[in-house]
């Protein structure tokens, strides 16, 4: 999310990034806002599709399909995918046969996942 202000008389746009934390859970729903464990998203792909630089995705214990990620963070605002103990990716993402595919993205950290049953991650 960005908060933007037009500063007058300089007439330029100033935007400030607000990092968000999102949650993913097997009990979640992709129509939720994802901002608490009780309102978690259902899929890693949905979380991947909405994040921007500086955001974090906390993934609760459970089995998940992987994700195909194309959004970059920055050197000072990385995107973080953090698997809690028991967060397992055991099926490919919906685009490739990979569990995790960081296609053309940079400044992304993936940590804490167990990967099983996919040819590569």
C-alpha cells in the first residue's frame, strides 16, 4: 500500500510505502483480507499475487501448493515468505512444475519451508 500526498507549491507527488504482513492458512479463504491468522488467505499464490516491496507473508503449518512469484522487493524493502514450523510445500505451483518459482523477481526472501514432492524449488 502507498500513501501519497501532493505537495504544493512544489507540485510533486510524495509516496510513502507501508509494509503489510499477510497470513496464509489451510483454514483461510482468499476473499479474506489476510491481515490476521484468523482472516488468513488460503493459498500462497494469492498472497504472492498481492504483495509489494516490504511486505511479509507468514505461512501457518500445513500442506500447500507452491507459488509462482514475479514481484520484486528492493534492497531496503525485501519481500519475505516465512514458513512457520510445519509449513510444507508438497505440490507444484499452478504455472510450472516447480514448488517455488521466483521468475524475474529479486530481493525476495523465502525461509522456513519444507519442500517435498516437487522436482525443484
